[in-house]
């Protein structure tokens, strides 16, 4: 294969004792978790491609880290610099979905082309325009991120993807994975380790695929604006893509912090690991 990428996970934040049941259905007795937050970097030749961006901790404007109990944070831009990538050198960003922790740093990368599902971006523009009584829908959306995406659209730096598409960039593929949000997508990257699937927020835990008791019954998320039906179909789509081999799945909120993958660097307790 010629279109293979070097792939890294960059951890940048952790929540503190976030209740599992707020995240995954049925986990009432599982207590709290210090949930990791991460984004990814794919590199090939002169291309530096982010899969999601993390968020900036500008408490004066948004306060999302306070709102959702995320006291531990390091700048995603700093984490990229630790492996030699300047913000201006990021060429492309594949956005899994528009929640603040996945799209919140998008304005830091002025030269990047954005790839996002058309249904994802346009439904958030619709949702944010609804009366305040619909505020539950947009509780995890930072309006500044939507403004940045609009500005990038005006600059012709946004590609609106319509469903499943191979080779949005050579060797990087996207699959519509609605459920958590209307237009979420998960990402497939060709690496020397084979095709790896990046979950976005389609799953927070591998137990959502194997079942809580390893009974094979898929488990939906609790924090979703789409339907349970769509969530379970998306989980099945991921499971078919990985062929049941969870070593091929990269979970961005992996509570085991990517155990088994080689650590490239650790910065103030946050990991950079090589995924492929």
C-alpha cells in the first residue's frame, strides 16, 4: 500500500469522576470515571491531518470545561508542538462531530481544510436557531465553533461529506455513524498496522460492542441527540468494519488510555501514543 499514514493519539484533558451512567446506558452501579479526552494526528509526506481538534480552555467565552467537570487540560496546540507540528502546518481536519470537545480548537488551524458530514453541520445550524426551550439539543455545542466553520466555508475550506465516502484524502475514509449526533462520522485510516477505525463518540467503551456481560448485546449511549436505533446500527457498522477485532478500534475516550500502544511522549501526565 502506498497511501498509508502514521497515526498518533494525543490526549489533552481528563474529567474528574464523571458518572458512567451519564455516558452509557445502564451503568448505574459503575460509579464515576476520570474520562480521557483525545484527538488524533495522521501524517504522510507533507500532510498533517487531524481527526478532531480538542478544545481550547477559554473560560471567559465558553466555560465548557467548568460546565462539564473537566478540570485537567493541556492545550491541543501545545500537544501538537511536542511532536513537531505547528498549528499553521495542519493541512486538513476530519471532524467526527461538532461537540465542543471534538471541534473546539478548530479556529486554531487557519490553513486547514475541514471535512464534516453535511447533515452534521447543517442540523446544528438548524438546532441552534430553535427557541431556548430546545436548549438540551445544543448543550454541548459551542456557537463559536459554528461561526468558525461558517467563516471557513466562506473561505472555501470546508468539504461537506454526504454519507459514506472512501478516500476523502488518499487512505482516509469516513462512514456516517449517526446516533450520538445526527451526522456523526467515524473514520478509517490505512496504516502499516492495517485499517484502523477511529470511533469519534460512536462508542465510549468497548463494552458497548461486546455487551455488558459479554453477551454480544449492543449498549447505547445516554448522551445522544439521535435515536437509540441509529446508535445501535452505527455500533454494528463499526463492529463489521473491524471484524470483531477490537485491536483495530481507537476509542477517543478510552478509559484504559490506549494500553498496549507505544508511548511516544508524555507531557505533564498526558500521553502521545503511536496507533499505527
